[in-house]
C-alpha cells in the first residue's frame, strides 16, 4: 500500500485497550492498525463484543488507550479527551447507536443543539445562535417547531437526525458513526444513510462507519475492515472485499447474511457454514483467536497468532493461510 | 386445497388507553395451512406482535378489546374457547418462540427445571410413564436435538450461564418438546449475531421441516424471512397489505409500501440504497381514513382517502390491497 501521510486524516497504529476487571483482563482492542483518508468512508464491521465500539470511544477520547498511537492529521491524540486541545475536539465528532439514550430527555432540541455551539465558540452571539440552530434543523429536514420539543416527543429516526445535526454543529472534518441506524427501521435507515452520504460530499467529511450490517457496508463504504475479538482480520477496498474475501471468518460472515434477491444469493460464498460460538474476550483462545471455529485450520493456528500480510494492493489479511 | 390449520378473519384489536382508543389492528386476514411456513413482515409498530399475541390470547384484556374478527384454529374459534380448551391448545398444539431468549427464560430456575416442567405439563405422547427418569431423558434428548453440546451439564446451568445463541436454542427445544402443530416464532434471531443467527435459524428450519410443523415467522428482517418461508404477508399499520409466494413477492412487490420497503434494504450487489418511504407510521388513535397508507403513498387517488381497499387478486397466490390493481369487474362491496 502506498501511503501518502498527508492524505491520511487519521492514523492508528498498534492500538490496544484492555479493561481490568475482577474476572480478568478484557482484551477489548488488541493491537489494531489502520488509516483513514480524507473524505473517505471507512467501514468497521464485526459482531457484538468484537471491540468496534471500544475503537470508536478510544478515538473520541472517552477511553485512554492502554498502548498505541492515534494520530489525527499528524498530531498525537492518544490520550483522554480532557487532555486534548479544545480545537481538536471540535474536529472529531461521534453519532451514537441509540438516539433514545444519547439525547438528554430534560433538554429541548434547541438546548441540545446549542451546547456544542457554545462550548466550541462556533457562534458567539446568542441571537445568531438561534439562527444557526434553525439552520441545522433545516439541514436534517426537520421542521423548525421541533426547536422547542423534547426528545421523548419525537420519533426514533427524528432523534437520530438531531444526533447527526449535533455532531455536525461544530463543522468537524471527521465523524464516527457508531451503528447509527441499527435501532431503526429500514425505510428510515435509507433516509438517514442517504442524508449522511449527501453531507459527506457537501462538507468533505471522513467517516468511520461502525456496523454489523455487511449489506449496508457494501453500499456506502470505500474500504472495509473486519474485526474479530479485538483484532482486525481483513482490510480491503469494498468491491474487492466482497468479490474476493480471503479470511475464513469473512467468508463465514458473508455466507451468513440473509439476502432478499437471487442475484445477491449468487454473490455469497457458499462453501462455509457457520459454526461455533464467539469466545469471551476475557478468555481469548491461544494462537489465532478464530481457530476454534475455523473450517480451514492448520496445526500452526492454535500456536501462533498470524501477522497481517498484504496480499494485493490494499488488501490485507491476517491468516496463516496467506503467510509465506 | 386442504383445510387451513389456522385462519384469521378480519381481526380488529383495539386498546383502550387514557387518550382514547388505539385502533391497532384494522382487519388482519391470514391463513396457515398444515405444514406451511408463513412469514409475517412489517416495520416496528405495525401490529405483527399484537396479531401473534391474539392468536394465543396473550393480550391483557383490558386494555385490549377485540370488537370484530375471528381466529379459527382447526375449525374452532379461539376467541370463544373456554379457558380449559385454550390451556390444552397452548400446552399441546401451539407453541411459541420469543424474540429475547433472556427474557423468555426464568433467571432463578435452572434450564433443567424449566425444561422438565415443559415436558411434564406438555403431555408429550412419547412419554408413557412420567417418572423422573423419563422426564429427564426426554429433556436431554430435546437439548440434543438442538445440537447443544454436553446436555447433562446444560441442564444444571442457569440461563445467565449460557450465551445468547445457546439460550435461544434452549427456547427452541422447549417449544418443540411437544409435538406441536403450529409454531409461532416472533423475531427469533433478532437479538443474535449474524453467524449465530444463521446457525440457530438453519437448525430451526431443519427441525420444523423434519416434523412437518407449520410455522408463522414474524420478523422485520426480510432476508431472513426469504430463506425460511414459502408464503409471506406484508403488514402495514394494522392490516395485511400484500400476500404471495415469498420469492415472487420479493422479486416483484406490487403494493407501494412493499415496493418502498424492499427498495430501502441495502443489497449486496451494491447499487446504492433506495430513498426509503417518506413520513412515518400513523398514530393509531386517529388513523388516516380509507387506506392507511395513503398519506405516504405516491400513487394516491381520491378513492384511497374514502374507502378501504379489499384484496385484489393479481394472479394465483398473489393478492394486494391497493386500488391501483382494481380491474373493471372487481367489486368493492365488501366493506
């Protein structure tokens, strides 16, 4: 992969986040590296407990990374958000999964949208602020009388629109979308996704899109990474990823997707049948963490953890089958 | 054609609440024939679960009232059955799998206690004598059927000690412990991960096909319904708007709502995502007149606001409730 460092908005190298609990060490994120380019949608896919949300929270600074480096436009931000410069916080925003619990129920929509404008001094004058808030609401196609409503009075999709408006209020250049539509119906999901795609073009945003829905990824991501138990198994450009999946776990995931047309059915790899359970992140199997469920296991898999290898231009996979 | 196992005719369910009457179900018609796998799809709040709960008479009454409609199971109206009859049917003939296996299992009893209770009261025919030994063996056998490893140990476990996928397997084994004739599965995979969901549902399909049990699969995940069912009903705001063979309906949806719904689903072929459907599901306290979809419909005609469309037959096994498909000879006298 020819990396042009200037082009990357975010560089993550060997990021590790452990949680120390009474049951043992939870290896939520265990040494992952990737880069996100400007104006790109980077898809991070994984099942529950794979550590995708921990990655998101570490990047925004909710968690302090145990190890590793996060570089944002060349600046080191691998620490908690309160130790980061204010100007950087403005640049990185997040939209949460559950719009019901990420909006304060005792604040009006107007108050919710005003807070980031105030904190980051985007608009200083309080009268102008009201105009800006109305503008934000208009941007996500909500009527202006919503200003004085409370989150409980509006629908789930509309709440998520407010969440998006709040994230875009500070004019960021990098937005993390943590399963923004998984709690919503498909017809509302379609509307929100289309809106996000539009905003990306309009404001030149880079997205880190976290989801468990591979079909959704197929349609919006430029590159996709698959996570399993805190590690990335495979990274590839989207079309290559779906045409030529290499890691056995990716193949298992792809063949498990329920689809609605025959054309899609033909695109799925057929051979691999899903089996086994996802192990607990406290007690990760030795060697490659996937070896217990892997249909193409070889003896070395239970001993050594494979390293990431570059198979093709931009297509990396972490599996012993491809290490020579 | 054989006699239907279950037939729901023009079912209306209302809820009396503080603000007025929620007119949730607005004439649901649904037929399940013996051995048939039927899907019921629709978005959140369209009345899928209310329909299912009224089949088992699980709706709390009040606030629920059923002003109109019949649910006929093997020729008898469930809504008019005595409680003993109903108990017998719940115990032996219709079983159910719920969305959230964690909530469906009692956290303070072991899997063994719960499963053995199910064996004891289900009147499973395979058990001649109900000795403790027999009951336990039957429970172990049930767990083996759903391919749970080490069933003896699972019997001693509390639900919290199992993973989500294992819990749902236990629920499936419990539902299939009786040789029931109808299985109602309400979003059986929704709370599980993709690879685990795939395993559990493949297992469910195998077991159901082996025993010839009829199944109603309720889900908002259309892909899942496509893989599991022969025929499908699409529900919107309390009524069935379209029904047909699953494969045919998904490739050629006719009702504007079904079209919007299928268009909105992201596809693996990667041709972008449809626009979705503008607006949202109506309030049930004061639902739109005529066709409940008309405020969101792009083909709306004056008649849609006045009259409820009946089913129009488009071809064999494909019916749709939309005036767009009204032919000259069709009458609308039904309403």
